C-alpha cells in the first residue's frame, strides 16, 4: 500500500502559491517527494494542482494500491463528486 499526502497553500488567497506532496510505503517510509511554485493563485486551485501533480507521479511510478490524503475539504468534496 502506498499513501500520498498532498498540500497546497496561498499566502493571501489569492496570493503567492505552491504545492507539494509525499509518497510513503506501508511502513511510513518516504518514497518520493514533490513540490512546486505556482506563482499567484487561490487556495483551492493550488490544492487541486497538488493532487494533480501527485496523480501524474502515481502513473509514472506505478504506485498501486494507493490511499490519498489531503487537508482541503473543498477539494475532497469536489473530487468525490466527479
């Protein structure tokens, strides 16, 4: 089992924004980290970018089975409705 924890934040909303995440194995050991600067954006948009970049890495590295965790209730609601 692989777990992805992702995050995104903007200072000001909108404001300076960035995203990141970490993949861990079933023992909690880090496998892969990622992060990026978005420039100027909103919290919701940059949270979405964080999970999107994580999903790209899931496919590149064949990280399955997968659990995804994030702290944005707005994004979780949006994704579970899609």
